[in-house]
């Protein structure tokens, strides 16, 4: 694993780790970058309070894209410093090597407490090429949809995407439930958010050690990869072009496209079943402007045809091909 000069300095006692050793904040993924910096500080032995100070200085030393939320950095540092994962150090051929020791969320879990995410930045030339090669308007997308579901309820669309016995986690904001797909049909309310991958258990243990229906520990094997672009400088037709490019040129199986009733389109692609193939696909999608956080198996997506809370708008399912 690559080791930064800052860690070498710390280990070899040549100098203290300072503000300049922390990576600059990217344009997107600010919350995730808090965790990256906090984990780095923890790994090089900085105490928790000092880590908070350094990350605050780093954030405010750049032009922030958005204001900080209350205790946002403090919560990220607390979470990183209480994570059961750790760093182990050993000597190899005279060099210092750092190995990350990952731990499962629980004994029967499919996932680790910490997961790397793609670090590929959006490439404007690649995005423009995709837009030119595979033009797609929302109107054309809707017309080409193998299934017309404008009049379907969210629960009915869930039946098309999942097996009847699959545990599907849905909800809104902080209230979630994980029940079999067929049982959502009898519920009057599904919720605006959904986990794209079936749960392995109805309730798991979240990172705070509390029972939760929506957490990584409860999430089962990957079923779908959701590709999201929230670039406000792109039109929805331009975002649709990228989704078509991934479908037609990369030959990824596009199952669904949902308009989030906000600034994004969510493209649901079938998992290949091979973690390496899925990882390569996600990295390519990130090069085309996708949000890397959607790589996390428990990451929420927008429930198709559900009412978006606070906006009064339907998160329309524009395209459905659940084959």
C-alpha cells in the first residue's frame, strides 16, 4: 500500500505532521473527505482534539463550496477514532510499509467497517466524448423504456426489481424498515429513499453499535450499482447521455433511471457479480462524473415514483428494464 511522506516523517521522527500534509478538499465529497483526513490523522498518531483543529484549519484554508454543518468535522473525527479498524506497521526491504487491517461489521457480514471508494476525478474531455457519442434526451429515454411505469406505485416497481423474498430497506430521513419486497405492496407508505441492495437481515448494527435497519452491517450482497451525477452545470439531457454511454458502449446492464426531483439522475445498473469488474465500472463512471459515495453498498438512492419530502415532487421512474 502506498505510504505518504507525512507518515514516513512521523515514523522516522524527522518532523511533525502539519497542515500541509493534509490533502486539499475536492470539489465534491466534502463529508467523505472529512473521514479521509480524520483517518489519516488517526493513523499517524495525532490526538483527537488536534485532528479536529487541523481539519477545521484545512477546510477554512480553502474556499468552501458549502458551509459546515454543526459538529460535522467533530463527528467525522469521533467516528474515525472509534473505528475498530487499525493500521499495522512492518518493515519490508528496509522500507516502512503500512497495511490496513479491515474488520467485518459483524461475524456474518458481507462488508468491512471501512471501505475504500474510487478516487478518480471527473474528466471533462471524457464526459464530452460520451455526450457526443451517445446522445440521449429525457424524452427519448422515456419513449425507449421497455416498461412504462408512470402509473405504478413505488411498491409495484420494487416487485419488478427484486425477488419477492428479498429484504428491501426503504424509508425517509431517519425512519427505515427492511421487509420482504412483496410485503411493501401492503404498506401505505414506502418512503423516498431505498437501499439498492437487498438486506441480509432485517436489522444490523450500525457504526455507533446501535441496531439499525439501514446500515452496512444489515446490507447483503451487491445487486445494483447506482450511478449519480449531481453536476449543476450539466443539463439532464447531458446526464442522460452518460448513462446511455455506460449502457451502450460499456455494455453495462441498465435496469432503471430515476429523476430525483432534485438535480440528479440515478442510473441503476446490474452488478456483474464480480467485485473487480464492479470496481472498474464504478471508477470509469466516476471519470464520467459519478458520485463515488454510491459505491458503498448501503448508500441510499431515490425510491422510484415516490414523493420527495419537502419538494412535493415525484421522483419519476423514466426508464425501467428489469430483465
